[in-house]
């Protein structure tokens, strides 16, 4: 079974997928070679992910599985039953990584309470590791202050060539907290970008593959979503792409703070 530090750097994301797309996508991803699947309560597809994992015929211990608790479930005493429901849907006794999907929206629930509930789930063995998602520098410091050092292992944030999110990424690195990059190809926005295109042509690759290879070279885990087998395979092959130091430095210059995820449910971002 994977230890946390063996979490595959390349995972398959299931956000914004219908039930059929989720099931077929996970089955295809596992056939292609992915061994890391990412879902969430808010995606409303845990049942489909669970069915695909079971139908794949692979051993559960050979797949790293992440899900996330939605903020609507942060009320007192609600997180634990919500996680049990997720496990039932996923047809597993334990997930490898359980994240808080966002900090409480508009501080509806006190962090002291919902972080303590997350710790309870962890103590009961319903997840192997715990982390957060979309937590800013002040928020992750607060969470670690409540839990102690070395308990939170991951922060999942938006991260792609146009939004490299360096303040939180650097802060998490200093704390020993790993980063998972969601929307790693900027929802297709990397396609056609001149710098990425030039590098891609040099490697007989695509802009998406270059973006994923760049993020992995920076030390991040990536969870691109894709519908077709062609795109799922294309993303998977990014693991074989090795960029030069000069190419990595060139891609770093594309950072423009171009955030795709923002809204009233979000915290006040670091940048």
C-alpha cells in the first residue's frame, strides 16, 4: 500500500463529470495506468468512482484515493457521518487522503470545531492521511496550530502555468505540507500558448503535457481531468517528459496570477 510520500504525482481528477463520464473515465484511467483517483462529496460522483474502482478488478491497496468533505457538512457532529456515507459510496473502508474542500464559507462554522471533527475521523482510521484544500497562509497556519505539526500533509490548490500560487506553495513547502495542483492545465487554457507550444514542439509533446511535466518538476502532484481515452492517455504520458532547467525557468515567467476559481464561497486569497 502507498505511504503518503508514495502518492502518485499524477492523478485522475473527476470534477465536473456526469455519472457515466465519471465511471468510464476512472475505468479508462486505471486501464491506462493511473493509480491515483481524486473525487469529492461536492462532485456528487463518489458512487460512480466507487463502482469503477470495484469493477476495475484492481486491489484497493494499489490505488491512492482522495475525497473531500464539503463545507456544508462542517456543522457540529456532521463530518463523521458524512465521511461514513462517502466510504459507503466509494465501497471502501478507508480513503488514503481526506481533505476539507474549503475553509468554512463566510466563517459559518468555527475552525476549532470542524478541524477537531476531521481529527476524529483520522483517529478512527477512516482515512490514512488528512489535509485541506483552498486554504490560505493564515488559514493553514491556524489549522496546524490546532492540530499540531506533521498532521496535515497536503493542501490542494489551483495551480497552473498562469497561476503558480507561489505564496501558499512556498509556505506549505516550508511547513512540510505537500501541494496538489487542481486545474493544472488551466481548463484547457494552456493549449496554443506560444511559450508552451514552442517547448512542446521541441519534445514532440502537447502544451498540456508540458504544463503537467512542469508542475511535477516543481514538486507538485497534479490531477488533470479528461473525458476521452485520447486525452487521458495524453495526460498520463506527461510523466515521461523531462524538461530542461531553462525550459522550466521559461514557464515560470508565464505566471500572471490568472485565477480561474473565485467566488463568494472562497476565502480571501493570498494573491
